[in-house]
C-alpha cells in the first residue's frame, strides 16, 4: 500500500526537480508519512537529494534524519552547515540526536554541540554504548514530585505541552531525583483533581540500570507488558526512560541478530542494501572458518581412503550421514538459542533440556536410520550397507541432539552469546562424528560389504 | 533477578502447602508480579496446583489464565466449575477471554458463554483466525464522537474509569460507528477544555482490516511507531483495537517462526517445554524430507562411482564442496528472508538483490576456492586436485548465492511464506550441483589426477 504512495510521490518529485520546481518537489515529499518520506528520499539519486536538502525546513529535516538508516543519516549530517545541523539536532528527541552524533567525526560533534541550545540534554547520552539501556533511553521525560496534586500535574502538562514522542507514563522523583514511583497518564486523568500523586502512583516501579543490556531490557518490557521503562544510575537517580517504540526496534534487531548468527552472518547491520564489499568482509570470515572445519572433516574421511578405494559406493552415502546430522543439530540449536533469547531456559535446569534433546535425537535417529537403511537396501540391494548406514545415521542424529543443545548452553554459561553456536561449528562436530562412525562400521563389516 | 524471587516464592508455597496452610501459600504467590506468578504456578506439581486453584480469587485467576502458556491455561479452564470459569472470563480483557475459549472444547465454550455476563463482547472475536488483526484486537476500546469537547471527554473517561490495559488512544467514530479519527490521551489532556475533539483529532488515522495478517500488522506498527492500531471491517466500521503489548508478542512469535523455518522446525509453538512426542511429530517430517533430498544428492555421486574407485581421494573432498555451498546459501537465505519479513525487499526490485547475491557469491567463491585449492595442494601435493576443488567451490558458492536468494523471492512472489525456503531445500540444490561440478571436473582432468 505505502509502496505505491512512495512510488507516486517519487515520480512527482523527480518530475518537479527535472522542471526546476524545487518547492513542488518538496510539497510532494511532505505529503508522505515521515517514515515513508525517508524511504522515498533514499531512493533519489545524489543530485536530487542535494537539490532538496537546503530547502527542507528544520522539523522536516529532523524527521528525515530520525527515519533514515544510520549511515545515510550520518552522510547527510556530515555535509550540512554547522548552524543548520545544530538547529536540527535541537529539534530532535535527545536520544535520536545522540544517535546521529554518535556516527559523526569527533570534530563535527564538537562543532555541533557548541552551536546547540539543548546540548546539555544530549551530552549525557553520548557516553552510553548503543546496545545498553543508557544508549536506548531518552532524557526527555516528564517527572513529578509526590506531593503534586492530579490537577496541578495536568495543568503542568498543559503548560509544557510535551512533544509527540513523550511517553504516556510520568515518573515520580524525590528531591534528590531518585525514582520513587510511576503514574500512568490514564490514572492522572481519572483521579480526583485534589488527590496527591503519591496516593495513586505505583511505588514498586520496575526499572533498569544505564548499563543493562538491551536484550534484558527487551525481555523485561515484553514479559511485563511495559510501555515505558525508567532507567536509573547506581544511586537510583533517574537518568532517562526507554519507550515502547525504541523497544520495537530492539526486538527486531535482536531477532535479526539471532537469525543471522545461526546462519553464519555475524553482523546484524548487514542487509540487502549493504554494499557488496561490506557484505563480503562480514560473511567471508565465516566461510574461511567453515573451510577449516570442512578440511578437518575431510581429514577424518582421508583416514579411510583405502576402504573407499575398495568399496567406492561408501562415498555415495557419506553426504547422507553428514547432511542429516547437520540438519537435526540445527533444529536443536534453533530451539535452544531461541529459548535462551526469550529467557525461557535457566542454565541450572539446562541438563534436563539437553537430556530431552538427546532423547529426541535418539528417537529421530532410529526413525530416520530405519527408513534410510531400507532405502539403501532397495536401491543397492546391499543389506549390510543398509544396516551400517542406518546405525551411523541413528548415532549421528543422537550426537546432533546433544551437541546442538550442549554448545549454546555452554556458551551461555560462559556468558558468551549463545547464538555464536552457529551451524558452522556444530555441523563440524556432526560431520566428523558421522564420517568416523559410518566408515569405522564399514571397516568392521568389510567382509560382508561387497 | 526475577528468577530468584520466583524460586523463593516457590519454596514458601511448597512449604505452606506441605503444612496444610493454603492461605499462606496463596499469599506467597500473590506477592509476585502476575507474569512471574504464572511461571511459579507452572513449576508446581499437579497436586499443588489442584490445591491452590479453588482458593484463588477471580481477579487472580483471570491474571493467571492470561499469563499461562496457551495449553496450560486451557487445561486449567477445562476443569474449573462452569460458573467460576464464566466469572473469570468476564473479568478478563475480551481478546484474552476469546483466546482462552478458542482452546476449549465446543461444549465447554457454549456452557461458559451461556453463564457469562460480557459474552457479547467476546462472541464477535471468536470467529477471527488467531494470526489476523481480528484475532489480535480487543473490543474493549474507548470511542468518542467528533463533537464531544475535551472537557466532556475527560469526565466521560473518569466516569467509565477504563481498565488498566485500555490503550492510550481514543477512537473517534461517526453515528454509523465508522472510524473518522484518533486522539491521543496526551492531546486530550493538553487541549483547551472547550475545544471539540474533531479539531485536534488526527483524521488520517492508519488502520487495518480484520483479515489483515499479523505480520503486516507488526510491520505497520513498527514502521510508524504506533502504540495502538484500529481495526475496521470492509465498511470502515470500527471493530476493535490492537495495542502495543499484543504487538510485542507478535514480533517475538514472527521472529521465532522465521528462525525455526530456516532451521527446518516447522511449528513456532515448539519450545524446550514441548513434550518429546510433539517435538518428534513436528521435526521428523523435515528429516524425512531431508533423507529424500540427501538420497538425490547421493544419486548424483553414484553416477561417478567408477572414477571414485580409481581416485578414492575424491571422496575426501566431496564434503568440503557440499558444506561450503550449503553454508553460503544459508547466509543468502537468512538475509533475504529477514529483508522480506521486515518489508525491506520489494518483489519488483528483487532481481537487483539476486544479482548482488550472485556477485557476492562469485567473489566469495573465488576467495574460498583459491584458499582451499592451495590447502589441498599443500596437504596432498596434488596441484590438479587443488585446481578442480577450487573451481568446484567457486562455482558452487556462486550457485549458492543465486539459489539462496532466488528461492525465497519466488516463494514470496507466489504468496507462500518465504521462510519455507528452509536450508533443507536450498542445500539439496547446492549439494547436488557441487557434487556434479566437482566430479565432472575430475572426469575431465582424470589423466592428470593420480
């Protein structure tokens, strides 16, 4: 739906720019929702972008920088006149402004901050790493004192007329700015006008520290259905608030990270729009690692070269053993990694899960082993080969269940990211085990094989 | 953090039940947040659960059923006295009540609805499939008429004193209940008391139909940062509202679905807590499919049995060709599937993405081919073998880039779920291509191989 609108607007913008009517082009762009506008802007060529940039007003520029991809926003911000950049950053939410500044050169950051009016809101945010609660929070929140009445609070709100993205929760703080409670806008509206905030605030407000990881932030907000989560320092002093709209981005980012790691793509920022050079730099290392592990598995096979020379048909079935082991290990891996990400797996109970995956592996292994063994017998008329392949498959799928669950649990226990247990590493184990098992059985049964 | 509290509460609950003090057990449970309480309750054995259930009050039971896993909630609801179940369902949000009823036997549903007071709020929701906007929305929303003043609206809110989960957006509807706008609670609070709602409402409110897929709902809410999204029927009549807390669950569910499908686990409801029998029923079919595809790949190898009998070392490197092709295809697959899920890939521009993945594949193929070729030469002292393996790897990784991106794009164009392009199907192609390429090269270069 919105794609059609974007395409229509783009046609209009391009035609207007062609005819030299910059204002018409801007009018066509402005009609789009800011998120769509940023996408349309990205689709324009450099020349068209350069023609529009100096003519967009400050609020439109602020929307644009907030919605553009990080790198593109940084490119645009890098070339703006300093004074204009400072005005735009002043217009933005402090957390968004901090994100833009975080991608600029140190010299440019210093220049922009020197020109900004609200630099004091933004500077405290610059020190927090991107993937922590401090990096996610905004400093533009509303705080009340416990003895304010509902009526006073509402007229205060009317006075400051908070901006669109301010959360629907109001923080209650004491004289030292320590967090003592939270009030929903709804409670405020329905409270009797003369009641004091402390009467209807929720004093046991859930909060996180500035250095809490964003994965934990996401888990808490989803688990407890929170629209906003206050962030405090180690003295319980309120530092900022994380709102549900930032959370949605985190949830998508964390999911992308897990999907990519399982698929051996180590950088969650990689997308279909990434330049080819960047894609290769981030993906090739995994393939080189995979080359190493594949050579290890092939070294296992090379130990059995003489029996393969005698019974060449063994080579035909090596890939069956490896393929099925790898796939069932990946099944276990995905289920365990996801459970850890969603906070469903407690490490001290993990042995039960590993035991269960082993049981699933054993039963699946027997099921697949029997079917594949019969298949080989029907195809090659060789019953002994069928039995060896069946046993090797059963054994390897059992190993797959254990390794696929053990490796992410171990990584988690070592406080490493369990999604690092990508299929490359786990299938290296199942490949080697499978080959060794299958070919050792072949050596034992050699007299009956041909 | 919360795990410790849950464990402490569990110890208390068990001790109290042991001593026959049911009320003390309930008190220990009640101190937990409803989400934690449900987890603690699930960890109790059947006997302890049965001792507690009849003594919990209606609001606590409602919280419990909302927070328990679907299947467990249905088990509990199935055994409650009908009158008690009806009271509990009346206490719940209509969408949550509908979810519970959706998992019960038809007879039980009829009995419960007959006893319920708010059956009329819930019945309209029972007809919508779970994964559509209709299945996600709640009917408990607040609607205003355009000519209401801000002051009237606020006293109306005070009067109905909406429940905790009611969204912070108020819908504006005409006399036929058609959606004409939306008003944030914040705009209402800061508006001049005598202004009419239609003056400060947003008339171009984004909305979806009852049959819109939940993936599209999630995409829109994330893209436009919405805390609530109205749902209308085909006559634009307001039917319900989807709120951000439901969205967070959808985002997690969709991410789980994508991760699982890529890993050949077809059921997103599968988790580490699923019974072994269910795990096997859902996972084994993929392994059987994989057995078929693996046999196809091994049939390709069997066409070359005679050359393998002559040059057994070829068998050693087959797994290297297959492994690297499979892994690079999975990289492409993950990036494309994720881009489609996040709405970043437009089908009519997909040829560009496929071309790019082909280019990445070619360059990665050459890089890996050169390194692996040299590796083989150093290990086996056989330059020709190094060259064939290098060329086969380069070719197969190129094919992997094309297949890994083409298959999900085709599925999407055919309106099937692109995540169905699981690694099983894609690696079946890369395995077969890789084997054919490598062994054909071996036949051509045979005179120089040994």
